[in-house]
């Protein structure tokens, strides 16, 4: 017998009226080039007060042997255990508007059940919109303005154009949540920030800042950005220094700049012109698979 999706989580008994609020969600484990989504999550939690209003039963959702949580050993005893958490935080923006942030490890199992559980929370609280965000590796230079593409359950919600037509890529929970919410008549959307492929394995705050700007534009939320701006400035300065010290890297960046500039001059689409068709679905899927494999090796 199927379990009630509400059995997957516990809700705080003291949750204020959230009618019309926005749910942001980002799960660790899927593609996030430049740690763009993770950096934005960290920024939101750092600059805004927050408290957990819903907690998922993570024990039933993840494979501990596939990604073992950290434990700390001190001299002659186990001192601590870094227990994974999948939670929903209640936050308020700079003018007091409430919004929610769901974050934690992407479940290894029971995706459909988790989707139903999240939809149950959306209905319970009367939320108006769910939004995901992450980074994707692209052949663009860090010296040019980075694009953010968007997708949504209704065309009216799409705020940023996409160069892709039809493509198959590895699935992820955020994408499935958006799909299922749309099928059930809920509004949902997602943002993907371009990250230069040569910076995809590190943390690239500029991409997180691009995501934040897209989020505030689409939701009207007022989010403090000073700390993220400063992190982006410092990182960009360090990247500039490293590029200047490596002729090989400088040549790569210069080649990407020429390609980028040629594309922007030839077309409103920043990635293609008449002589440069988009990669095929198989090529894009393979590229994303390689990126995911590199992330898994690093962990």
C-alpha cells in the first residue's frame, strides 16, 4: 500500500501565514558548475535569519554507502557525525517578505514520493511559485557577461531565453519537481547560470550572483547581495592574476572571447550563428555526463 506523502516530513507547529510566498529549492548531488547554486544557498543562509519549518525523513531517501557522511574521530572516541539534512527554511527578505528555501542532499530514491510531499507542502502553505537554480558548464569566457537561461511550466514565467531546442540530459529531482508541478497546475520555474567550462570545478561566485539577480527579477524579493558581490570581485581578481601568469590559459580565454564576440555580432543568440549549429542532444548529454562523472571523482 502506498504511503501518505506527508509521512516523509515533519512540519513545525508554529508556521506563519505563507500564502503567496515563493519556494526556492536546490539539492546537492546534481550538476552545479562553479558551485553556483550551492554558493547562492550559502549566501542566503548567511545573510538572512532562518529557521527550519519542515524536515524530511532523510534516512529513507539516501544511500549512505554511495555518499558517506563525515564522522570525526578524536584520539580515542568518535566525537561527531555530520548528519545529512533535507529541510525547508523559512526566511524573510530585506523588506520582511517571507520566502522558503528547501535544500539538502538530492534523494537517491523515492523521487516521485518526495515530489508529492513537496506539492503537499505547497498546497498546505498556499505557495505561488517554486524555483530551482544551478550552474551549467559552457564554452564562454569569464571576461564577458554571463548569461542565465530559464525554463518554466508556463511560457509567461520564462524570463531568460535559452539556446536549446530539444535535448535529453541526465534527470534530477529539481527538474522532475518542476515537471510534476506543471502537470498538476502549479507554477514552477528554474534558472541555470552559464559557467566557463575551465572554472566549472571550483566555486565561481559571479555565477551565483547572476542566479541571485535572476531570482530577484522574477520574484520581486529584495535580497542583500553585498557579500556575494565582494566574493565575486575577489575571485575575478584572482582569476585575472592566474590567467596573466599562464600563456596557455590566456590563449584559451582569448579564443573564447573571439568566438563569443563573433556570435554576439552575428546573432542575438550568444551561442550560435549560421555557421555554428548547436551541439546535438547526444553531444550535450555526453558533456553533462562527463561533468557529473568529474564531480563524483572529486568527492
